[in-house]
């Protein structure tokens, strides 16, 4: 009993019923070319699959009667894995860069940090501006919002705001994303 608990979450086995494991009195049978054999016994469907050298796979167990398909199951699983890998390659990963600021930041420091933020935005990355509030600055979070409002005009030609500057814990945050190409061309 302990072994079952240990293996329960580690490797998810394929729970698809194949060939002899399909123990149903009658099933609706299809083949890999789309032909229908109608409603027949599962033993008869298994015999047809063996004649063709293919597998009998239960594809719709909740249907009335359950639906089985005659196919090359190994090839089918391979193609599914191939599609998953292809879809994973096409996914776009969003990278968020963080620029930390303070309420008492000098203009030349702002210019330096904005220069880096512009480089990140031009590379297609999202940029999160964070103003850290120390000690008594917490009593006046509007000062952090003012810093972010001074930065925004410097990047608005290549970025868009995801949301207005908002207060979160000891930080005032503003997330910016790069403009889409069509919007850049309009300007």
C-alpha cells in the first residue's frame, strides 16, 4: 500500500484502454481511415484490429455505446508528443525587467535608468518601475507617484502603461510594455 502512495503523483501513466483491456459487451467501432463498422462486440472489434495489425483504442468511454477506434497507437502518441513540443517552441516568454528608484532620486540618475528602460522596451521586454519608500516616506506615497509621473513622458513614445502607478507595500509600482509595431508607425 505504501508503494501506491509513493508513485501516485510522480509518473502519470497513460490511462487509455487498449486492446484486451477493453471489456465491454458492445462498442461503436471506427477505423483509422474513417470507416464505421457500426455497433459490434469488443471481441469482434479486437479481431478486426489484429487482422490489420493495429491497436484497438477506447476514445469515448462515456458515449452510449462507448466508441473505439482501430489505429496505430504508438504512432498516434508520437504525433501527439510532437505537436506538444511544436506548440511549446512557438510560445512567447514574457520577460519583465525591474528598475528600482527612490523618492530622492536626482535627474541625472533618472536619465540613466530611463536609458536602460528604453533599451529593454526596444528589445521587447516589459519594464516595471518601482519606487521604494523608506521610513517617513511611507506617510507620503504620492511622492513615489510623482517620481513615476516624471519618468512616464520619457518612455511614452515607445511604451504603454499597463496600469497607473499603484501603491503595494513599501513600493509604488508602474508596469510598462512595448508598443505594438502598428502603433509605432502611426506616431
